[in-house]
C-alpha cells in the first residue's frame, strides 16, 4: 500500500483573518519543509494543488512549486493535485511538466483535472460550459506530447501542426491521474487507461461509498482490457494522528472547521460531521490504523493524506506526519501481512 501527502496550501491573509500572521512566503517555506520531511519519512508522493485569484490556495503554478520541491527532496515523487488543464495552453503544460520530470530525476506524478471554481474560469475568461470539451482536448494533447509524439491536432479549441517537445520527460511516459468527483467518472477514466485521484469528503456521503469509486474505476480498466496497477487509484483524506482521539480533536477540530468554512463551493461539514461520515483519518494511532486497514480491504492501495489545513501550526503538522509514518504505516503493513 502506498502512502502519500497532499497540501492544498490554503491561505488565511492576516487582513481578512485577524489572529493569523502566516504570509504566502511562510506557506511556501512550510510546504518545502513538509516535503523534505515526507521524503525522509518514506512517503511515496508529495502533492500540491493549483488555485487562482483567491486565498483558497496559494500556488497558482504547480509546476514551479514542484520544481522547487524537487530541489529540496531526493527520493519522493512530486505530484500535482491537480493541474487545471482547462485553464491553460496544453503545449505549455506539457513543456512545464516535462521539465519538472527532468529536474526531479524522473519523479513527476501528473494529476490533472477540469476545475470547478467559477471565479477561476471567470478570471481566465473561459466559459464554464466549455470545460469538458477543453479538458478532453487538452488531456489528449498533453498525454501525446509527453509520450514524445510529433503532434498534429485540429480540435475545437486547439490547432497544432507538427509540434514536438524539445525537452522530453525521463519517464516513458510519466504517470497521469485524472481527478474525479463521481463514481461514473471513475469508470470512464479507467476505460481511458489513466489513473484517478478522488477526494471522498467532497464527492460521496459515507465511508462505504469509497469502495464504489475504486470498484467502478477497476471495472472501467477491465472493460477496456487495461490491467489495473497497484497505486492507480489515489484516495485523499484529511488526516491528523495524535496519541489519543481527544488530542487529535483538540488540535485538528478548529482548523478543519475553518478549512471547510472557507472552501468555496465545498460541503459545509464540521469536524463532527466528518467523524460521523467516516471520511477522514482523525484520531489516535490505533484508530487510524484500523481505518487504513479497512480502506485496503475496500480496494484502496494508494492513500493521499492531508495533514496541512486550516492554519494548523507547522509543528503539529510535522508531528502528525511522523506518527503516521513511524507508527501507522508499519502497523498497517503488519496487519495486512496477516490477512
């Protein structure tokens, strides 16, 4: 089972959130430190998000941040979760991430999506109703360019004649995963042969529903005759591990409530709501171990943990990361070996 980390890089500007002092520069430093720690602790991939024109997220260009993180790490893969393909020229996307793969020594994990935040489409002057067509075209173009093809493509939104990247990724080809919200989408992405990234708290109602996403993805792969590979279905859950459930609540409840309250268009769930639905990894070491084992039994074999949210103090983020890596991961592996 693979264990990764995801950072949305949510920002709380002091002028809008009294009591907060963290600047964008502080966020970049903390994310860099967390990536270096994740590298040392043996996590599989460190993912960062892309967001625009709002403190929802403080990284508008994932490729730049990923290249920076590659220079601060040695082993861990560097991922986007996600690059919003709909908003960008696919030629530039392919060039940027090919460079990330080279600079990182072949450690790129490219997560892509169509986007969903209205203000981002308005900022780029792209009609929301064009999002699906633009995404499908751009994904095909990026995929083919990263595979080294000299591409001619005449679509609704792109006109390309005999273009080939002058910098090719080291991986042949890099991993590409598509963010999905519905299990129906998981089936179609599976049929297309890509991996998936899913954030269940934003897309399903309860713990058992996670299995349906993975099952539909695997069904799509099987129907297309494209074998499922372990790690192809990435599932992300907010995570805070502490010595006791009470300690986890004391540290993570208020930051999580703030995070969800300030997430544009997100479900308005409290810490207690997310405990009731089960769609989180909040609690003691033993509690989190049991939930991760359940996830594996539901078909999840790549877990993306999100420890950094809601302005949580960096020392508490680091402590949770360490407990997960040094206590949860080994115990999970022991339990899985006995199943």
